[in-house]
């Protein structure tokens, strides 16, 4: 059976009630609870970007982006963990075939958490690498079978390799006490003198640029897309889902609210209408920027050429960063117009406000850095 975009949409709609019912449970557990994880696994959502050679669907990134957004509308924590793990499943398409086979071989529904910034180090040894360090923000690690880690050169500094290791071989340090996205369980992980075979490692620069030699061994050119671009845009798709969630909850709540002094319906208050209109336009603009970038990555994958071109990479990163900023502004505006009751932990607007603002802090989408990169590209100051 060929899995289509419509089939994925149907599956997401089918599990959305389960995910929505477990939103609070994820917050309280500070991780995605088993029922939500199992629902996403059962729907095959983690297989969307997984290589077909090891049982994945190897589908276009637009299908993955829409699934992440829809899941995030139902449960922000589940959407975030789906986004992160799916990105790592995509990245495995750039790894040696041994790594792909060991993680996914035999049709296994393995889940790969991780931290792709090179916070730890790797030293080349016979047959592989010795890995040491601490990595923060390892979203979904409690639900993972494997962990992908970015490693700097232990001697020279700078990015060296990304490795994938069994979760049982690293230590999990529960540091995840945070403002928002509590349910993602994005804890620290620690590796101490861990040997990683060469077949479980890929050159970091090659992975991020999309020119790893292993990308040529697939049925499609999907993995020739810059992983750096894919990762940045993925964060935006999850944040968009939380913003859409906030918009819907604001509308529901505003229809019920009345002004305490006069008893007038808050929905008839013109400033409230203007606030909603502006926020809705910002969310829609974010949606359009994200989908324009998803389509651009789709064209790169179809062509199989130009995957390392800095021009499209700078554009995608900037559009993703700006889309997240639009979502942050929109949700902040809606929260400010939601009245005093929005400050309670039980308020969905407070939940959305916290989640979007935490998501906007993601290191891969620093607003000013992304803007500078795009501006320099447009002015001809970057070599393509």
C-alpha cells in the first residue's frame, strides 16, 4: 500500500482525540505519556521521513510538516516530540547503511531522540570514536530506543561527527524544569568514554549540507536536502500548531466571556475583534511562509541537485525564524486579550503562551542570526 498525504491526515485525525485527552497528563509526567506515544507509533507517524530501505515511508517533507502541525494542535508536547524524532529519522538517511539497519532493520518502530548541536566531543580511535560529554534538550529521550548526538573534534574543536547510540548506553539527567513544553521531557544526556563504531557515525558537515555519500543509496533524493534546513523548518511546523491551538481556544473562550461591569459580550468589543484579526493574519502569514519553504525543499529533493546551495538554505532558515516570531507575536497578543482568568495553569491560552515562547527560544532559529544570514545572501556577500 502506498501511503499518501490523505492517508496520513486521516491517521492524525483518528488519534487526535487520544492526544488531546492526554495533554495534561504529559505536562504532569513531564514527558509524552505511553498512550500518546503508542498512538503516534501505531499511526506510523515516525515512519514518514524514515528511509524506505528500512521500512519507512520516505515521504515528502510537506507531508511530515502538516502532520507535525496537526499533532501539535491536539497536544503540543506530542507534536514537539514527533517533530524532533522524525527529524532524527530523516537524518539517519545520511548515515551509513549499517546505522540505518541497526536502528530500523526488520521493520522495527525504533524511536530516535537526541541533540544535534555538538555539545560533546568525539575522538577518532581504531574502528570508530570515543565519545564524551553532556547534551542538553534531548526531547523525548524517555521514550527513545536510540539517541543521536552531535560531537565536536576532541582535539581541534568544531563539528566532527554525529553519532547514533542505544539509549541504554547513556545516562539521563532529569534537568527538565522549565517554563513551557514540559511534556516533551527534554532532559540532559551524558556519555562517558563511550565507544561508537564507525558505521554509527556520519560527518557532521556532510549531514547538515545534504551531501553525505550515503544519501545516494535511497529510492529518492529526499536525504540530499540540507538537514540544517529541514531541522529549522521542522521547529516552525510544531510552533505553528501551538499557535493555531491558541487561536481556536481564544475564539472559544471569547464567545463565552462577558464584561464584568456591564455584562456585554466580549465578542462584540471592537478591540477584541481587532486583536483576533491581527493575530489570525500573523498565523496565516507564518503558515504561508512555512509551506513556501516546504515546497522549496520538495523541489530540491525532486531535482537531486543544488542540495548544498547556500541560497535556499539561508531563505528557509530565515522564513522559519520569521514564521516562529509571527506565531510568538500572535499568541502573546491573544494571551494579553484573554482576561485575568488566562493566568491560571488550567487555561489553554496560558499553556499556548508558554509553549510558543519556549519553542521560539530554539537555538537553530535565532532571529537576528537568521536575518543576518538571509540579508548577506541577498546582498551577494555569501559564496553559494
